[in-house]
C-alpha cells in the first residue's frame, strides 16, 4: 500500500454505508462532484478526493502520470480504511481507476463505474472509439505542447468541451469550470495529458473481475455513446446506461439521473 496523507481540505468524506469513491477528470477537482453529496443520504459513504496536481492536493512528489495518480489512489484507499468500495471514475478518473486495477487487481473493490470515458483516448486503425474528433496519438501529444505553451487560451476550450452544446445552463457551467481549470500548473497538466493519451486499458477491461457500469452521455462532445457499448460488451460483467441531454459531465448536467444510475448499480453489488 502506497503511503499518502490527504489533507482534509482535499477530501470530501460524508455519509456511512457502502463506499463510493469518485475520481474527477483531468484539470478539474473534487468540486465537480458536489451534486453527488446527495448520495450520502441514500446509505452511501461518499468520498471525493482532489487528485494530485488538482484542487487542494499539490502534486508534491507524485509523478505526473497515470501510474503516479494510481499510487495516490492506492494510498487513499488504505488510509480511509474502506470496506470494498465502488470506484466511480469520470474521464481521466476512470483511467486512474483502471491503472490502479491493472497494477494491483480488484482486492478491496466491489465494482467500477466508468463515466463518459474510453480505455484508449487516441484513435488508431484498430480503434475507432477514442476522441470523437478522430485524433490519433501524434495529434494528442502535439496538443499537450500547445496547452503547456498557452494554458490560459486552452482553459475555456477545455471547459466548453465538458458540456453539451446549446444548453441554457451551459454558459454558467463553462464559466465556473474555466475559473477552476485556469489555475492549474500547465507543466503538470501537459505531463498528465501525455500519460493519459498513451494509456491503453482495453485488456484491463476485458479481464475485469468485478461488475462494471459504463455511463455514456448522449450529447458528449468528447466520446460517442458507442464507447460505453464497447466497454459493456468487453467487460465480463458489463452494462451501460445512457444519460440523455448530457454532455461529457452527466453528473453535473443531469445529476438526478446520474445519481440514480450509480445508486442502482451499487445496490445490486
């Protein structure tokens, strides 16, 4: 178990019952899961950490890689003294969860929820389920260089990509997300992005020994709902739910539907 001290300011830990560990996406922080606090009233222990390099959790000595964040997750799971937990990974958070499982197995994990995320970000001749824009590995790595060079320019673009287009509430959501994202360290974000786009967890999903729920968003700008279909078919115990009306952040855009899907999944484990 990796040693890790999570400052109280970097961890939400409320409620009692089956632990739900929510892992946020790249460049954001635990505040993006604020609507999931409602699950604490439904008999769940809700834990939401800031991952290293995000929010109130400095990168410190953690390597800015998916492996480094997976080590941090391992430390948190040990530190919190959890009963078998359900990991809920949104975007990069899902990759961190899969990296943890690939490295350490599923001991202490009851199930996995993958939220609008693919096991392999970069598209390839044998993989059409990466980023919806069709970017291959060279494109994705080049984007990291551009982001590192001009992070304030990219912060609002990243925020816009999170939410469905043409929604009345999206402008306010984009503004709040941009305010959080722009505060990140560009070098750390670029390093994490490079590691993220190099990850390939297709084999991890195919060998999962716990139930997995892939939540897709019908209006995501980043990933097609077909990605969740692939995950549900590839995982030995896979299933999928599509959240209508939501973009890449269904837990923010349609929190009631999202929370209900997570609760239903958890109640069956």
